[in-house]
């Protein structure tokens, strides 16, 4: 697959301190926090060509089903991308890790059967543009699998999320914004929502602004409105 010329610099995102912390925390969350099971659910049933946006340290790679013929995994943060390259070598499906940002995916239109957004839409700088890019590169009928932080349904925690997003939370956690509504944003981008479910991470104990999550699937319509 030929990549398009990139519109953004290779290191448009650079959070070296957060990257080191995230690499450790994410592995622990997979092993002890039950996140590994959510990753498995997220990727189950995928096939063909898949693009993963914001691959982080590559924890999804080992869980792609063998029906996937190729994964193009974009990660803009250099330290995480290096870890993702190592994870790709251990994957059972072909994984090509490349630099790139969600707002300017360096691939051709309608080139993929599936797209994966896993704990990344909270950090992109321009969410509508990122989702428009994901929609562009999916074939008609292609699936977007998402596992994302989201706005809490309860007023108290939602208020705390908005306060966190206005203060230190994005600075401490690599640009994460906890009060975004991924379901509303995905629908606004023109995707058709399929099945999804809400969950908390961790399932028990203290809830933080990043605890409310949503896991599900959306599809690019076969026909465009007005087309």
C-alpha cells in the first residue's frame, strides 16, 4: 500500500514523560484491570485490511484475529511508536507501524475494511476532522470499532470531567479530554451506530474522570446523503 505524502510533521505529538508512564500503566491495566478482555471484544470478528489510529504501545496487535490480512497502525508519539514496532514483530498478523496523526491519515481513500480507535479519540486535537479522515479511508460498509473514554451519564462526575478538562488533566495525561462524547461525535461524522455498551474502568472502586467508557461498532454508510 502506498502512503500519501504526510501533511503533518513526523512528531506532531510529543509527550515523552506521559508516554513512559502510559506504557507502564496500560500493561498493568491489561493484566490486572480487565482491559485485555475489552480489547479482545473490540477486535473480535474483524477481517481484511484494518487501520488502527493511535496505536500507542501496540497492546492491540496480539489480539487481532487471523482473518485480518494487514494492519496499518499509526502512532504520532515517537516513544510509543518505538514500543509499537516491537509489539508488531510479535503479532500473528502483518502490522506496519507508521508515524501519522488522526487528522491527516497518510493513506488512500476507501482502502480499509475496518478501523480501530482505542482510547485515542479523547486525545486528538480536532475530533471532527479525525473522524472524517477515518470515514474517508473506510470502504462503504466498513466498520469503525471504538473503545473510548466518554462523558459520564451522571451529573456529578460529568461536572468533574469538565473541570478536569479545563485545568491540569490534559497537561498531565497526554492531551486527554475526559468530557468528550464519542457516540455523538461518531454520529455527527456520518457513521451509523451499531451495538455498543457503556462500562467503567475499573469496574469497582474509585471512579476517576477517565472511568466512564464506551465500547462498540459503527459503520460507514453504503450511500452518502444526497449522493
